[in-house]
C-alpha cells in the first residue's frame, strides 16, 4: 500500500498559509474548527446559526474555486403519489428568482398565478380519465398555453445560468439521486462573492416559472428512459425487490405522478426540504476560509431554518422467497440480480463492499477472469454493493450480459457458481490487498480535483454525517478478513433474498388467428 505515502504530500498543498509570527494568515471566527490530524485534509468546518454547514478547504494549485451545495433530499423523500418531485425541483432551481430571469416580476407573478390556476384545473379534468370532457381538456390546454406565452413576455430566458457563465462558471450543473440533490460548479477564485450573491438568492427566493413547460421536458425524459434497456431493467428490479420502502420508485418519477404534479406541489416540496439546516456547502480552492465564512454569513444568514419532517420510512420487510421477472424488450439479453443488504451503517457493510470488489474488480475480478475470459459466457458482468441508494438498506446488485450464443440462463448459472465458490473458499489476501490499493489510489485522485473533493465532502457530511467518511471506511475495509467476505456472501447472497430481472427478446408475432381459413 505504498500509494498512501503520497497522501501527506498532496495534503501539504491544501495547507493554510501562515504569517511570520506563526499565526494563521486569515483569522477564523469563533465556532470555526480546522482539522489538524495530518491523515485528513485540513478542512475547516463552520455552521451558521440557521444550520447551514460550511466545509472549506484552501488549495492553491490554480486560481479557481469549486462549490457543492448538497441537500439531504432525493426521490426517497417524495410524498406518495408525487414521485419525481425531487428531480422536478432540481430543474426548477435554474429558473431564476424575483430578480433573475424577469423583466417585471410583479406583472409576471400575476400571470404565473393565473397559469397555476389553469394548470390545476387541467390536472383535475385529466385526472378523471375516461370521464374527462375532451373539449374541456382542449380548452384548458389552450388557455394554459396562452397564459404561458403572455408570461414569456416578462421572462428573461436562462438569465441566471448565462450570468454565471459570463462570470466564468464551469461545470455548472446539478443531479438528483434517490438520496440527495446536489448543485455544483467551479468559478474563478475572484468571483467568490458573486457566487454567494447569486446562489443565496437562488435558494432563498426561487421563482418556479415555466413549470408546466419544464414538466413536459421531464415527461419526455421519462419516455426516453422507457426506451433504454438498462433503465428498464433497473426500474423493474427496484419495483420488484422493494415492496414497502420508497426505494421502489424511479428517480424521474412514474409517468402518472408526473402528469399530476403542480407548481404548488413543487413549491411545497421546496419549503419543506430546501432549508439551510438540511444542506451542506463545500468550498474547495484558492480561497481564504475566513473570507468564505464572512461572505456566507452576509448572504446566507437570512435563509430561514425550519424543522424537518421525519425521514423514517416504512422498513422493507425481510424477503423470504425468490422473485423472478422476465421483461420482453427488443434488446440484447441481459439481467440484473438484486440481494437486499443491511445498509451502509451496518457492521457487515465493509465485508459486502470487499465482496463486490472480489467479484468484479476490473480484469482481475473473478467475474472477468472466469466468466468473460475463462468460460466466455459473458460480454460483461459486474456488481455494486449498494443501489439504488445508501441512506437506507438497499440492494447488492449483480449485472450480466451473456455472450452469444450463450443465454441469460447459462450466465446466471455461471454467476451462481462464482457466488457459491466465494462462500466456500475465502478470497486470498492478495485479492483484498489489491482492492485496498485501488481504493487508496482513487482517494488520491479525488484529492487532486477541487470539484470531486467538494462533492465528496458535502455529500459525506450531509448523507453519512461525517465528511471524513471515505478515510474511515478505508480503515474499516482494512479490518475485513477473507473469512468475513465468505460469511457476508453466505448471509446475503442467497436464493430467499434474491430478485432477478431478465431482458428477453419478445417472441415473433404469430400469424393472425384464422388466416387463410376462408380458402376452399
């Protein structure tokens, strides 16, 4: 594990500058804490009175700074019947505020209110299904369209995004998972205050303009997903493996739910979860930590905190039977296998991580050696210890694509042989050593990128409760013994805890019944 020796050298590049008298060049305010343990980056932690957590790492490589604002809210937190709402709001967070993306907000707001009334009326009528009045639906759609066109006259398209880009923003984007929503970008270091102004306004005063237009974009995204084989497989796996926990729902949402989402729903979602005490902001780059804190106090302190709702959801009951689903789809045969795991905070999690790597850690993983190169059963086979998320117990995933003329059934049998083999014969010390070396190399690479560091620090702090999670996980992985890996495989990778979704070509259309029957 010689690669670990490089970490202290990289951390030196993150160290703060000191004056001749030995005192820090920038004096930190009371309440700010600098990490002093040399095995970790010298991250400065500070929490505003409203609960917003700041993590600041000064790096002097280049005159840029990266930001990651992470909210502990994902699709798992969407109310029943409103799946996809977390992803919808992520889109809306780029639509501006009361001062951005608008020419005259008071006049625009009057039209936005009328749009919402029309949108709700349309949702109500369409929700009647077969009983809906077609003419009324047509008229309501036309009214909504006319109002949206009128509102466009007061809207400045993409002003928020274009302003950031003019200021030098790079990597400006966001993503939603089942567990979290993350907003990130990099800027020239001298644009720090400009970012604070714009980002604080975005989350304190969002205006969800163009909601129904954007909802249509997301519905098209949903349709595109329904044409993607991998997406179809995973969506069916989640919906089948989970019978109670909301991990069963797709991130983009179910189409029927999307059709019924209103701007009011998104505003209520924002008001519930987009509060400072549910967010961590990581700032990494060529900055002075004291200045970051001062500006954060200036621009984010007015963001009001609120009590958060319970995030304790129905626990998934123990699976006691094999679940098997065939998906008929015009694509190459493939499958996803899922085994319920106990969650990342469980004592068995490190062993399951090592098990995943033993099976599919690149070309030296057992799946590649034995199924791809050896028996040539597979074009590919891989694993992941925790999907779709890790805030709650989820799934140990195995994915496989057979190599023609071999079938899903043959590859599935081959994978089970590998699983049973690791249960009976623990991995070698060499296999575990290689995995640890690779983990350390990835950690070092992550230290080199401001953006990767910012996203990792903020996500681990908000979701795992500790920005040092990756380092502590490494120590836990080092404690895993070969027999622990075998025990984890035996405990979790079993038929009674097993869901498999196979993708199969649909059968050819049969001749129409009675074709030619009238011939004499």
